[in-house]
């Protein structure tokens, strides 16, 4: 379950503390997982995430907001 969190200290390097930052980080973490751990080509991993993964809001409390990705294990196990 890849996650992405915004910066709890707010704006840094031109980025603001919001769900867009958290979503981008969750997607990059998901792409890294699919590519590095499962050996998937990055372009295919991006297409997979677009078609078959779900992303949900993890938290919006306090200064940090978060998003987590749901990647189904049964999509990658031998049947």
C-alpha cells in the first residue's frame, strides 16, 4: 500500500501543503514499487495504476495530509 504525505511544514521548494502533493507522492511511490519490486516497466506500471489501482484519502487532520494507493495482490499472484 504505497502512501504519499504532504510536507507538514507547508510550502517548501515552491510546493504547497495539500492533497495534490500527497497524491503525486503516492503515485511515485506506487510506480517505484511496481517497477523496482515487481519488475514492471514504468510505462506499463503507470497504465496499470490508471486502470486498476484506487487511491484514497488517508488523512486530512493536523498539518499533514495523506493519500494511500490500493494495489490488489491477486493481480500479481499465480492463479
